[in-house]
């Protein structure tokens, strides 16, 4: 028997979340009498830990898929995805362009070296690019001063038959917080508004959920949004739960109680004797630890669901096990089902908050040793 831990990825929850985002975009566009944006479902980092193949199945109705790794892009093609694929960091060296060409990938172009590589490449077909502006995040992209010349150069490469579609893109640093997108959007608009029309892409999950109106396009100018985290049923916001947007968790991490200990008042449990019982109590030992991707920084009090009832983690998370308070569930013994996050709750965002991080990190960090089962 393998250890009783497993993650289940629900393909129907992925599809449900995509449909929820689709509906939100369609309604926003209809209210503005504009054209609704297309969706690049972001599936980087092994689809935020959910698996590329599951994502290709769940997001079959997306207009495109976006990721970073060329290997993951190839896996999408091998899984049967024939639609657009955007590489969010573009390509890294000239030989990457062979793969871009062979698998018909679209690329983000964010610096001069990439234009140099494109100019020297011998490709069998045109490459569609999104030219990225650094509108204030200062991570990737041409500065506002350099962008117009880069765009001119890309137009020239388009005339020479190297580049196909030429789009404009930026990424917001604060779409999830009080600062919002106003400043960066103003920079993006002022730099790009006089340039030749082409696809535009500015919104991640947070901007898609809160500022969808900026992604409403026109007949001449198509918009594409790039949601990631919300499609997996987790929230990009510290102040709003995913469920508030009608999203369903796509990953459920489950295990079982593998042992029970009866503590006397004053007994401690786990490394460092971090938790000490103030009265007689039962605790359950769960087959899940930080080597499975459960955060070691989750503190006493982090919510855990045992046999359908919410209880709390106690003591320090160890490599292969964690400990839960069984007082609220007197009937639970060895073999009782435990939900660490997902469908039965808690949400991955609640666990992340208790561990001082975000749901993104926990989903991406699911360890390879945890078997992943696909649910319809
Ligand atoms: C990761 C990423 C996204 C998606 O971000 P979420 O917050 O998960 O929606 C969008 N665009 C770019 C460039 C990214 O790197």
C-alpha cells in the first residue's frame, strides 16, 4: 500500500473556472458595447502544480495557452492542443527558435537581444510576437523610452516576413492591491496609443477580475487576458476569497490519520515540543509533511478538515507528518479522511495565509512524490 496521500485535480473545476471568467468578460464587454477579450489560460509551472495534461483537458475552450517553458509548450502540442501558445518570457537563445518554429509558438519579446535573434533566424514561417512594455514593474519589457524604436524594428521584421502578428503587452505589479493599475495603464496607453493596431494583452487574474473593462476590445484591436491563479480556483487577492467570484478549487490534497495519540495535560507533540496540551486531548498524526509540499511555516491553528469537520493543526509540521487536534471529532481514528486543502476545505488560500504565503506558492510546490489523480 502506498502512503495514503494524494492530490486530485478536477478537470471539470478547471473548465468551470474558465467558464466563470468567460462569463464575466462577456458581461463586461456587453455592458461597454465592445468586443470581449480572448483568454490565454496561463499554465506555467506545470499548470500551477495541476499538470499540463489536466490543464489542456480543462481549458479546451480557452482561445490560447500561455506558459514559460518550451518543454511545457511541446507537451501541450503532444497532448493535442492545436491553438495558440504564448511563451511569456519568449525565448532564451537562438536554438529555442527552432522549437518555436517547429511547434508554432507565439513569443513575448521583451528585450533587444530577442529582436537580434529573430533578425538572424532562419524560420519556416512567421512568428507571432507580443512586444512587452515595462510600464513600471521593472521586471521584463522595453522601457517607455525604448519601446517605440523596438516597435519600429518589429514592424520592419514584419515587412521582411519574419514576424507575423505584432501585439503589445504589459504586466501589472499591483492589480491585486489598493494601488491598482491606473498608473501603469496610463503609461501603457500613452506609449502605445498611436502605434499600428494589433493584439493587446495587459490583464492577469487580479486585473481580469477587478478591471475587466480595460480589456474590452474593438473590431480593430483584439484584447487577450492572461488569467492564471483564478482558473485553478484560488484567489489573487488577500482581501477576497475565490468562492466570491464563483470559482471552485481544482486541486484537493487529501490524506488520512495514520496514528492517534492520547495526550495528558502538559504533554507536547512534534519537533521542538512547540505545542503543549493544556488538558487531556487526542491528536491525529496525518501522512502529509513539508516533503509533500505542505508548508512547514503553517502554525498551530491552521485549518484542517478531518472526516468533514474543521479542526486545527497543532505543533510543527515535519517532513512526512503533521498533527491535528481530534477533540472536535471524537469518532475519528486511524484511517479517517483528512483534507489539507481543496473541495472539502479549507481553501488553499486559508492554509497559505496561516503559513505567511499565498495560494500560488502552495499549489506550485506540490511535491512530485504526491500522486496526482485526474477527476472528470
Ligand atoms: C503568471 C503570469 C500571469 C498570470 O498571473 P496570475 O496572477 O496567476 O493570474 C499573467 N501574465 C504573466 C506575464 C505572468 O507571468
